[in-house]
C-alpha cells in the first residue's frame, strides 16, 4: 500500500507485518502492529488525513489527501505542511506549532472542527472542514494529525438549494402573466416602505389602477385578448413609473402602486403620466387593435403608518374615478 506503510514514521515502517498468534495480543499487546493497521485504515478513509512532525513536515498522507490536493501519490512526505496552507496563516504556522509544543501557547484549533481552506497543487483554494489533533510522541518525536473534510460537494448543494429557494420565492411572489410582483409581494413591500416612511418622516403615496371596461374586452375579444391587454398595460405602467416606485398586479385587472418619498401632488403627476400613456396605446391582437384606459385612485400614507388604511382610501378614490367617468386620476 505504501511500501506496507509508505510515508509513515521510521519505527512504524520497520515493524514486521506478521500476524501475532493471539487476537487479544494482536489488538492489545502489539502497539506497533496496531499503528500499522491504523495507517491502513486511514488510507482507506474517504476524508483526507495527514500526520506532521514538530518541524511541520508532512510524515504521512493518506490516499484521500492526494486525491484532494492533486499531488502525486507518495510526494507529500518530507514537504512542509505550509505548502498546503493559505497565505494568511502560512508564515506563522510553524512558529505557532513550536510555541504550542513548548508549552508557551494553548491552541484554539486542536480538537475542534473549523471551516478552513487548503491550497491545491494548481494553486486554487479548496474549502474544507479542518480537525487537527495532538498525536503525542513516538520514538521521542512529537506528531500532530489533521483531517481535511472536502466541502465542495456540500457547498455546491447549498448553492443549488439557495438558487432553488430564490426561484421558488420568485414564483411565489410574482404574477405569472405580467411578471409583476403579485399581491403578496405588494403587501410585503407596502409594510417595508411604510415603515421606512414613518421612520424617516418622508411622505408616501399609495395608489390603485384599474383597467376600464375590462370585462368588455374579455367578452368581445376573448380571454386571450384580455391577457394580452393585461400584459401590455402592465408593461406601460412599469415603464412610466419611476425606478423607486412599486408596481404590482393585486387583482384581476387591478394594479397596486407605491410611491415612496412622494407626496400626493407628485404622485398625481406620475399617475397622470401613466394614464395618458395607457390611453395613447393600442394592443394588437390578431391584427385587431384594442384600445384601453385606466382609472387610478391615490391616497397618502396615514400618519400612523397603517398602509392598509391608506390602500382602502385609495380604493375609495378609485371608485370615485370610475363614478366620475373613468380614465381619470382621483385622490383621497
């Protein structure tokens, strides 16, 4: 396997590998044989392992260590362990081991698992979990050991899970037809925006836009045409709104609007711009142009920061816009 323990300390390498006569003697009495078997066991382990001496030289590395680090089998013994360490700890590592063995300094690393990184032969850094330990003395030499548990697969799984979670969040918080935030997302944004507005003392305006006579579009042209109109108007509203504004689809043909740091007068200017852009557009569905308009209701965020109350007031203003002839902006 390694010249029957290649890379092991000399006393172990020179030990006879003949099996002693009794099992109890085999496991209890013959310590050298137990050390040989322990190294064989380490070489079969999935996790990388090394043994170093007091001079920080690698005296043994198992097969998993070679696979992890990219070094040729048998090439690590005699090399300084610092060749595998990050630049940030490389220079001080030997001195720290010396201070520990001399009794000058306690180690915060030995015996504890910690996230770390080692240097591959090609120079890339590999994420690992490190567990280092004091192995005591053998033939009047001090030895230390360490396991390096490869974390690349675990990190890749974590990244995949994080990407899936983000995708699920996007699905859960977006409207599949218009790709705008949905009502749940709008409510989350409203809570956050209202809280910031109240803390900062800046005004905030809440709005609701509703497509006029949308039922007629569905009845006369079909639901596919209605979907096309919804998508087109959603794109227009988003294009005319400012970067800081929030636009969401909160109902069938209703869109929620949040205007942070904006009083009613300025919000009305943005709402009028949106209304005019929608009125000027036409949606071509199977070569048949469909015109649509929207009505918008606006209300300021109440002084107590209750955005739901402001939303209710904006809804009342929207009703007034419908009552007053549609294709209008009204405010509470």
